[in-house]
C-alpha cells in the first residue's frame, strides 16, 4: 500500500505539499477502511485502480475547484494536460493557458509603457522604444496613454477569459471521467 501511495504522491507533485498530503491521507484512510472490511491489499489496489488514473482525477478536481490563477495551478494544468487530457488537450490546454498568462501580463505591462511614454513626452523626451501601431494608426504622444490603457485592459480581460475557458475545459474532462467511471 505504501508503494501505491508513493506513486500517487509522485503524480500529484504539481500540487502544493499540503494538498498532496491531504489527498494521500484521504486515500490512505479509504484503504484502511477497506482493509478493515476484510479486503486484501491486492483487492484494495484493484478497487482503487491505477494510481496514475486516480491521481489524475484528484489533480483535475484540485484544478477545477476555483478559477483563480496561480503559478502552482498553471503547473498543475500542465501536469494534467500531459497525463489526462488526451492528444488534443495536450496541445490545446497548454497553449490556451500559456496565452492567457501572457495576455494578462501584457495587459498590465502595456499601460505601464503608456505611462512611461506619456511622462517622457511631458518632460520633453521622445522614448522611441515604446510604440503602438494598429494598422495605419499610430497614436500621437497625447493619444498614447489612453490607447495603451484600452489595449492593456482588453488584453487582460481576454487573458482572464482564456484562463476561465481552460478551467472550464478541465472541469468538463473531470465530469466526463467521473461519469464514465460511474457507468463501469
């Protein structure tokens, strides 16, 4: 049983240590309850199934509990994708989650660039390294700050939407997995 629990913990390494410990304790408790009913270790492990599959189910649940972003949750998404989401999910989820983070970070950085460019203009400096060009439109120094704020807000919101879509997709995979396990 210890070997089984060690494998579970290994597959859950993307989660925080407290989450991992809680999950392993829960599984160990379930194993001990089954053992008290007279089942052998082999029967218990057979009933629980493949440790990788069980860990993936817990990993999916942990990711889908809330949609707030954290770097640890991003690592958990990648771990989930590599072992659970199938061929499409292995490419789609990492791309969408990485893009969402990039957009949220860019959404914060873009207005900062706008502030720097605007303050530079007010002080008489032309900061050429910070530019915005949308098609043929290049904002004047006075238009640069509001334009960068609008673009930053739009990028940040799009990033949040993509992050929520990532979490929703994982929730769907977990629900489908639980539904297929119930039918067995």
